[in-house]
């Protein structure tokens, strides 16, 4: 896991600079989580992406695809050079994740709210088959405004899907502004605990805290787990952090210079 977070950030920036635009905000806020999952937690085989004993990841907030693509390339699921084809015609790395195009993608996502339901279905299928695979899914805090998310969580709790861990990327921003201004959600930990879910909050940029939260979730019997990650949208790109327009950015020449400087700084730390 050492330096994997920095390497993921480098590749995200490189591919988005190459394209000139992209979903930088929500990609950068889940970097540490992906570094922990693929660096320490998940059972996967890059040489056999469809390995039947693998753990599953459903990136419900599919617009954060650049972060997952970077992680998968660094883990060896496909050649890093493919990252430079992001969003190009006929690419295998579309803007939102597509399981039929990209090795290592377990579920096509992008229609917000639906990925969580898919993850619940996968978790229940695994239970019914008597298998031990774990299912991890990442949703955005703005995505929770979709009622389907709450239906899925209630279903998961009722069926005691303790092989399911849900991460909420609470970066406090969505496409149109601050989530608190668009639709107040209250204390998510309190809310999800009332669903009879094992729910905790942790610093979403502290990899040790994330790992500890996951470890505790995986040994909690008879309950699905929700880990609410306190994150910063566009983390690591100071001039965009918490900017209201950082969901999808078309970069100016000046911003590209700044992004390239960030890459150089990160590379010097490796």
C-alpha cells in the first residue's frame, strides 16, 4: 500500500490533463480508499479479473472512473498506457465504468443510485451460493438523494448481508453545489444505524483509519456495514479543493501548468 495513493493521484492527473477535462473532484476524494482496498484488503487477481473467488467492487459513483482506472492499471489489470485513452472514441476507458469494456470492472455504473442496488444483489447471490467473497461499494453523498439507495440498504439489513461494506464518500459537494444546500441529509451515521446497519465515520484521507474501519466491518456478524468517509472533493489539488465547480472541469492552460507541477511534486516524494 506504500505510496499507492500518490501513484493513483499522479495517474489521475496525467490522464485528465491529456484529455483536457474530466471528473477530477470525485475521483481525487476516493484515492486513499482505493489504495487501501486494492493495496491491502481485497482478494483479486489482476491476471484473472473474472476469478470466481475474487472480492467485488462496485463503484456506484461511476463518474469517479479515472480513480479506479488508475488503481487497476497500477495493480496490473491492464497496461498503464491505456490510461491515456480515457474518453477517446472507441476507448475501453469510458467516462463512467463499463464492465464489458474494462478488465477489473465488476459492474457498469453511472446512473446514480443503481450501483448500490447492484452491489446488494451481488452480495445476496454470493450468500445464496454459500461463498465467502466480499462486496465493497462506493456511493457519493449527493447520490444518497436517490431513494433507491435507501431501499437497497433496508433490503441489505433485512437479509443480514454481512459480506457487504458500503462506503459513503461524504465530500459535501455534488454537481450543483453543496449537498447541505441542495438537500440536507443530517447525521448519516445516526440515520443508517436506525436501519440496523453497522455504521461508523472515519477520516477518508487517513489510510490507517480506513483500514481499521474495514477490519471492524468485516468481523461484524449479521449486519451489512456502512463506512462514512469524511473527505475533501478534489483532495490533493489545492486550487480546486472544495471549489463549487470541481465536479467536472475543463482545464485552462494555467490550470494544466499547476496540475503538471503537482505531478512533479508527487513523483519527487516516491
